């Protein structure tokens, strides 16, 4: 369930980001691709352990991708409709960013810390990832 919620929030944020600025949209798209790639690997392994039916595996694995795409379209529609009212538009973007940060810190980092223990590598990877994200954002404008 958490993967579907994460995909929905990511898609909403990507859609809103493209409405705000094409460069920001591309930056969020690239970051989301990397994040969903790693999350997808973990999710596929969980689904594979859950059921042996190939049809169920395919249906479950396609779900987050469809949710991400539909939420992206919805984010673009909402962003376009709300762009004439900047306060509401900023509110939607702020909600999506805060929800994304909450999901990352509460779910992904907690799980990474459980897996890696007290290893400093989790923290290093987090800050390196943030630095790469900032650099990509600066390059894309």
C-alpha cells in the first residue's frame, strides 16, 4: 500500500513541477525515476515472495506505474487550473513536497537504517543523493 501512496505523491509532485517550470519538472522526473527504480526492485522482490502467480505479480507490479502516471496527469491538471491563483498553487506544491519528504524520511530511511544498522553509509548516501539532486536542479535550471 505504501508503494502506491508514494507513487501517487511522486506523480502529483511531478505534474505540479512541470506546471511550475519545465526544468523543475525534468529534475523531479529524473529524481523520481531513480527513486522508483530502487523502490521497484524492492517491491518486486516482495511481490515475488507474496505470490507465485505470474499474472498477479504483473498486475501488482504495474499498479504503482499506473498510479504514478495518473497522478502526474492529475497534478498537471490541478496545477494548470490553479496557476491563476498563486496562493492555492503554492499550497498544492507545498503539500506534495512535504508529503514526499515525509514518505522518504518515515518509510525509506527507516527501512534503510533497519537494513544497514548503525552504518554511516546510509547517511552518506542520503547527503550524496541530495547533492546530486541539487546539482541536477542547477544544471536543468
